[in-house]
C-alpha cells in the first residue's frame, strides 16, 4: 500500500534519516508530495530501529531532496 505526504509535513517519510523507498511528485516545477511505497523501514536516527512513514520523532530533519 502506498501513502502520500506533503513536503511540509514533519513525518518520517519526509525526513533525511528514514531509509524507506520514496519518490517526489512535483507541481509547478517544485517538490510538492513525497510518495512512499512501503509504510515502514529503518531509521538511522533511531539506531536503525523500525519506523513508520507516518511517525514523527524529535530528531526529524528535512530530506535534502525536498
């Protein structure tokens, strides 16, 4: 199941530390959405612990590609 998150949301899917598969959807030549294929993956900020794409943690940092 896939999920879509706006780039302004502070979710694991938009965080630089999340290792899951994801892609960017553009609108007017600007990044607008992050599409996630798998809803859970590992998180480098949590010592490679499991994290859901919808999770938020205090170590959130914007993904450099957005």
